[in-house]
């Protein structure tokens, strides 16, 4: 891994310099596929009907270990998510793990998982069967704290629109139905709802279209919202309560209300502690001990949670900056292109590759991982 340090850092820098949002990661996907093909992997592009998704395999049998590469960026913020580091880390871990596959057999996959930030590409891949036959899955996320395991929130995406009637805002306002006012009412209702939901749960959104001109009563107002909860059962009830906020605003304003839930819902993360402990032990040997898991406060949502519901999985994080820096910010983006970020990327790749060594060479560890996932061992 140290011998490939500069090429992996260079890959992370290229991804950072050319940010692409969800399902538009054509260049990022191509660069990763080319790198893995040049390293002896067999690459399938466009899997599960997703043009920027891929599966890269180095195969000598079973079991199968998967490293997940995320590479989408945030609109306006680029890699303020640090996904350039996730992608390079997964690629590096996969290439490094070839040596143990050659010696002990097994199969290593690098899974290209697009559009994690908004549209749940990994969740769509789970639905499409991309993780069938995988025995363990790993990814390492850059963060503001080191963490062996992270809790995450179930999350549903909601697109909404209010349809009113345009009119001259000064001469004949009484003939209009103001779709923007309906959306403002809905925001106020959601603000009132927040004090009556659990501390862990979240509802937040933006207006994506608010009208055409200040002197025209807006006939169309559209928005995008995220509804999050610590578990999927509570999320279903919360979704209906949120819809009632929009329905009430439609009734009050006279506007018509349309909505559409996203194609895939993010599941909460179910970390496998047996697998996580193996990763933590390896990071300790590399001089970076991880604190014990603290799953009381979720960090957000990830469609790696969908993978963790069907395959034993881990999603640890390695700090690339201080806790005062918020993720999804310009300051965090700067950290994702810093020497500290590249060091964390390399460390995560080493830890994942070493954990793959443990899984492929120690059948006892893999059995403990399987037993925990089946419910016979520790559960997070």
C-alpha cells in the first residue's frame, strides 16, 4: 500500500478536482474502472441498470469480500462529503487484497456505488441483487472524529409541489392562488411538528422553485424534503405526519398539492461488531486505536445502511479535521483535499485490506461475523 501511496493520492485529487453529482459521475466511474482494470480486476460497468455503477472483481473462489467506493459530490460544495477519499480508499484496499486472494483463495470486489448523497444508488443496487453472494462489506468514511461504528437514520426523500393560479400581484391579487404561500405555510407546520417528534429524528427541506416574478402571484412552488428517523417503523408514521403538514397548507391556501416519495428509502446502519473489532485491531497495529462504539447519536443517513441489512457490514470513520468543522461544508471539502485527508484515506485502505486478510485466512472470524449477522452474536 505504501508503494502505491502517490498513485492513490493522485486518484483522490483527480476526483476532488472534477466533482460530479449523483448519477452523473461519468468521469469518476471511468477513472476508477480504468485503475482497477490496470490492476488485474475484471470490471462490469453499468450494473443494475445504473450507468455509473460498477463491479470490479479479483476472483479465486469464495468467500467474497466487498469494498464500497462512493464518488458522487454535493451540488455547490464539491467533495464536501469526502467521497473522493472513500473511492480511492476502496480501490486501494481492493488492489492490496489481491495478494491474500492469490495465496488463500476467495474473491475481492470493489463496488462502485453512485449517488449516495441524494438518490440512494447503493440502495438501488441492493434491490437489484448486486450484493448477492457477498460475505462481508466494508467502507471507511472521512469524518471529524474517529469512530469504529456509526449509527445512521432511516431516510425518505420527498418531492412536493403546490399548484395555484397566477394573477397580477398588484392589480388583481384576489384572482390568484399563491402556491408559494402554501409552501411557506407547510414549512411553518413542519416547524411546529418538530417539537413533537423524537430528538433523534429530522425533517428538513428546500424550495426548488418559488415563482417567476415578484409581480406575479406564483402558480407553482416546488420543494425537496428529507424525512429521517432512527428506525423504519417510526419513519413510516412520521412520513404521514409530514404529508399532513402539506395537506393542511393546501386546504388553507386553496392550492392543489402533489407529492412523490423517492424510489429507494435509506435503511439505518446495522454495524457488525465482530467485523468492526477486526478492523479496529488492525488500525491499532497501525498506530490509530479507535474508541469503543457509541451508537446513541446518529450521524446522518447512508445507503450503506441498506447493504448492512443484507450483508455483514462496517462503516467506520477516520477524522480528517477537527470536530468544530461541520461535514458538508467548504471547510470539510478543504480537508478532503489536504495531506491529512490523504493520510486518512491510506490508513482506511490499509485497515480494510488487513481485515480482508483476516476474513480470508481465518475461517473462525468469518463464522463469528456470520453468526452475529444471523442474530446469534452481539448486536449493535
